[in-house]
C-alpha cells in the first residue's frame, strides 16, 4: 500500500513538473510577443466581475462585454489625449532639470548650519557634505537612468498596434468566453483529485483577485490622491511624482517613501525658506499612508492576499530579469499562485506521517471500565 502510494505521488510530482517546465519554456520562447495577450487576459480578468454584475441585471454576456470594452476604450482614449501629454512633458522636464535640482539641493544643504554634528558626534561638516554630494549624484544618476529606460522602453512597448488593437480584441474574446473557459478547464481535472484542485485554485483566485483587483484599485486611488494633492500645493512635477508613488504602492512602504523623498526634495528646492508647502507635501504622504492602512486596504484588499513584501519583490526581480516587462506583469499573480501552492503543500506535510511520524497515526486505545478494573 505504501509503495503504490509513493509511486502515485512520484508520478503526480513528475507530471506537474513537466507541465511547469513546459509553461516556463513557452513563456521564455514567446516572451517578445506575449505582452498584448497577457495585457488582454489581465484586462478580462479585472473586468469579469463587472460583466457578471451586468448579467445578473438581465443583460446578455455579449452585450455586457461590448458595453464594458467600449467604456474602457473611451476612458483609455481620454487618458491618452489628456493625461499622457502632461506626463510626457513632466518626465522630459524632470529629466532635463534633474542636475539643476540636485545642484540646488546641494547648495541648500551646504548653507545649512551643521556645526552641531561636529560638536556632538565629531563629524566634520565638509566631509559630511562631500559624502552627501556623492550619494546625491549617484542617486540622481540612477534615477535618471531608470526613468530614461522606463520612458524609452515604454514608448517601444506601448505601440499603437499591440495596445489599441490586439489587447482589446483579446480582452473581448476572453471576457465573453470567460465562464465557458473556466467550465471547460474544470472538466479536464482528474476525477480523483478534482475537489482538492478546485480548493487550491479557489484560494489562488482569491489571492490573485485580492491583489490584482483590490491592490490595483488602491494603487490607482493613491496615485490620483498624491498627484492631485501635490499639484494643488503647486509642486513642480507633482502629478508625475504622485502617480509614480501611487503605482508602486503595491510594495508596502516603498511607494510612499520614494514619493515622500522626491516630493520633499523638490519642495525644498522650489519653496525654501517657506516651510509650509514642504510640510504640506510631507503631510500628503502621511495622509496617504493613513488612508491606505485604515480605509483602502481593509475595504478593498482585506487579509486574503497573503503576499509577503520580500517574496513579492523577489518575484518582480526574478520574472523581470527572465521575461522583461512581460515577466513583471505576470510576477504578482504568479507569486500569489506559488504562495498558495506552498501553503497547501506545507499544510499537507504538517498533517502527514512524514512530519508526525508513524506513531502519531496509530490511535490511542481507550481505557474502558473493564480494563480499569483489571488493572486494579
């Protein structure tokens, strides 16, 4: 019995390893052309609850799909016509003025009285200033390089054909056939393990939906809040900094910290010695963190995601290095799926004889009244 069980386990492990290897090989071979298809799949997955809601109101699936995609395309066109030119001008202006901003910030730091550091800690002000200048130059160079690569790669990735034609077509067909595809895949599951696989995939769907739909909405709200608030304050490049900080807020504290440092640094150069705008920029990110932790996260994401920040960052770097921008798109759902599978495997291991030992599987004998009398 044990040998047959072990043989079945080895076969199952071997089968799923082959499936995983084939999937990785497919992604690696076709990574250059997968972007519009993955974007269309993500769009269909994101909008499927809206289509289900319209269906429950008496609308056919076809009509619901058409309404959703027309509304999305209109919003996207408005985004391209209004927001993209503003962001393009701010990115270009920020990259052009970055050396000037760094120089002025260095002058501001140099003009600040830091003699108390020498008196209390024995730190020479000139050496400290040189170190700060070196760090700022390296940081500015790194930021300029990263933004330049993102901007140049963005122009090559977001081309008209793939984004405006292929992605909506893929999203339309997947959104229309989503329920049928789920039923068809469910019919392919092995009968002996169907309930277990359904449970695992339900947990994966909850984790991915909680992050992609919930955290995506949180990032969008935070980006708009930061961008609009910094623009109202009058900060140069406020919309760019705010949207950038909001979009990377899916990594806890990273978006708020980077946005805080960028906005306060630009505000110091732009407004100093007026301290009120600088304080307002800082307060914007403190308010955003309060909203995220106490309102947005509990309402939109909840506790069902289960993605540790370190695991999430590792997945982003790993998939990004393997598959480029396409890999970064699938990193989050892949990390969520792998996390669910690992937790499922760990739970099975903790319940197995391999963890508890064979003695734990033997039920203890109950002491009856007769045996108790005999013992006496």
